[in-house]
C-alpha cells in the first residue's frame, strides 16, 4: 500500500511504485519526485455504468491515475487534508472532498436514496450535494479535504447528529440521512444555508 505522509495540515506526500498506484483529484498535484506519471481517467476505478450515471447527473469529478516510481505531493485550494485508513469497511465521501485514494480500494457510486430513501434524495437536491456520493471499500488509505479540519462524531440511534450540509465530508457505516429544517416553509424561500437545513 502507498505510504501517506503529512507534510503539514494542507499538504500530503504519497509514495508511488509498482503495485502502489493512486487516484488523485485533478489539479491537486503540487510537486513530485522520481518518475511519476499522471493520466486523466474517466472511471477512476469505478465501473463504466456508475461513471456514466454520475456524468449524466452532472456530478462527476475528474480524477488522475498516478503511477510510476517516486512520490507525489498533493493539496488543493489551501484546504486541510485528513488521511483516513480503511480496513475492509466502506467510506461514503463527497466527490469534491476526495483528494487522493489507493488504487487498491474499490471505488463506487451510491445513489442518495439508498441511505435515506426519499429524504436522502431531497437532502442531496436541496443542499446542493447532488443525488450521488462516492464510496471507497477495501483495505487502504485515502485523504479528504475540509475547511478547518475534520472532526469525527459518533452516531447512534440514541444520539443523532445534525450537520450543516455544506460541512459534511464523509461517513462510515449505515447512516440514515434525513433533511431537517429549523424554520417554517415561508422562511425557507431564498435560504440555502446550513442554519435553515
């Protein structure tokens, strides 16, 4: 598996070699050493059907396939970078928050209705997050982007967590997404911020 080394809170170095390829957000490479190749990819490890579905919904994020022998440094827009290790589980992450992930991870696309039914679809449409989210499954590492750093919150049926849709980065496990409003229907017109949803 590629090694992920934090250079600082906004920059990550990833080792690349035989059997250690990664996929990165397009435009996120800051520097590299050695013989490292970057090639745009339409599927980024996903199946063709999932890629086409996302493209038709206008929710595809262009990724780069990174191969060769050396290391590459990644960062994007001055955002904080957080490494997440997967041990056979699944991470559900917003595509625009995904910086880099191991080629060993199985990438997929989940329709928001699968975790939250109609409420999940409405949440995605109203919040601007869209109707799909990216899934990463398997053993390996990935790095996500956030404003100010990632804060992990435990969720249980007895302790639900309310999150501003624009602050949401990712989750693990079977989480039921439900849109809640903090104001009446009349107040919602013209408001799309997290204070309203």
